């Protein structure tokens, strides 16, 4: 894969370094059900920072998505929790780099890159998931500040984040087309409360937030009033290929586990690998993984090298890679037979981890709508 023209020698050196780092440093115990997700999340940030991986999330230019994708693929193959926490460190900080003032960038980005602080992206609400225009959290101008009221749910890094990028309405609450704005809110703001953690199929730090008279300095707004939706969508365009990369990591690990299992396991006095049905399954898994990787790194290469939005390519990569990974992991479970659904077996963990990737940062259905809309727009 790394022989393709998407990559240069720096990418290849990074990939080699990641192989050693993930094997030697990422403890599989990060994903044990008994582990406290908050403590594990903080430790994940620490180990990623120590290896210098967080610096790739806040470089001085737009370049670097290929590096982020390589990192996420490697991390996801080893630990879904470490990958998720790393990814949200990027989601929560990229809007600041994209639209924050020089002062905000200087205040927040260096400490994000060093791991001294943890970021989060607070957009989702109970009635506003795929439809960001359904956001009900409000931000009312009050002198030299904004006052935020409302709630957010399913916010990754909630409880460990030092600051949140928050999307809120700054226009009339009953407007048909809401005006959304983005703000950086410190976790120790007295008007912000982490309302609780949410247990998931594959645990990681995630919870609810409540804003009650949360007073935020006006200079913590990102961009102009009303720029929030554009900032959020541009951020998602940027990171959706990396979701596909994480899916490739999970799928590659599942395929590796399946290959090992079918060469060691015998039935009817023959290795499972000798059966035609097994060979067909393995071939399909490898083909889908190759196709997913090509789409992911095409999207990342375009984001790094062309001066335009890459919305369609980003959504295509996320859609195909996450759907393919779900099928690949499912086949790996099937090839393991009954062992595939036993807690503690790697493919069982991968099966729980892969499911969320088809939901977060835009469901597969939303990606299809985005792709079609971009096609029709290009036709006009």
C-alpha cells in the first residue's frame, strides 16, 4: 500500500514507527470492559503525546491528513479506545485552527499538540444528530460575552476534556433556518456541567453536557456569528477520511486474526483454510480492504494537495470503508465460529468497536445523500 504515489518517504517512516509503537506501547488492556474509560482516555492521550502523535493534529499548514489517517489505521488495529480519543483531540481542535483568532490558536493549539490539554467537539443533541440545523442550544450575546443554555449528548472525551468546541444558535430560536455559531468553552466554566457518562458497546469516554447560564467571552467565538455550520461541516470534511482509516485498521486486524485462525483450526481432519468457502471469504475480505484503503488515501491525498473542498471524496471514503469494515469483521467472526462471539477474543471486540463508525461523523445514509448532492451540484 505504501508504495502508491499517495505517499512519500516521510509517510513510510511514520508507518514503520507506528508499527513498533503500537506493538510495544499500546496495551490491549485499554479496551477491557473493567477499565475506567476516563482514566484510560487520559492515559491514551499521554502515550500518544509521548510518541509525538498529537503534533500531527495541529501542524502549521493544511497538510497532514495522510499522516492522521496512517495514525488512526494503526491505532484502531490495536485499540479502539486509543484511536477514538486521538481522533476527538483533532475534531475538537481543528475548528480553532480553522477559524480561531491568533490569540485563541496560541492559547489552545500548542497544549493540544503536546497533550497537556484535551479537546472535544460538542455538536450532537438529542434531537440534532445528522440534522445540525436541529440544534437547540442557544448562545445569547450579553455585553462582552455570550451566554449558552442547552445540552449536548454523546460527546466523546466528555469528562476528560479541558475545552470543548460547541455549536449553538445565535439567531432567533424559532427561525426556520437557524444561525449557528461556534465557541470554545473551557471545561472549568461554572456554567458547564458533565451530566454523566454513557455506556457503549465498546467503551470510551463519552457523555452528556449541560449549559446553564454558561458565560463565554465573546473572543472565544470562532469566526463570525453564523459561521458555525460552515466550520462544523468543513471540520467533518477534514476528518471523515480518517474515520475510514480507522475502519481499515479494524478490518485489517480482523483479517489478520481470521487468517491465523483458519490456518490453525481444523475441521473434518482438514485446516479451515483448505475449504473453498473459507478461501472465497478471505478473498472478498482482502479485496474490500484494498478498495477501502485506496478510497481513504485518495481522499486524504486530495485534502493535502488540492485547494478546494473535498466533500464528495471524504464522504465516499467514509461510507465505503466503514461499510466494508463491518462486513470484513463480521466474516472474521463467522470464520471463528462459536469462538468469535466469546468475550476476550479479538474479533469479538472488533465486532463491537466497528459498529459505531457507520454512525458518528455522519451516518452511512447521510454520506449517501452528501455524495448524491455533490454529484448533482457538479452536473449543474
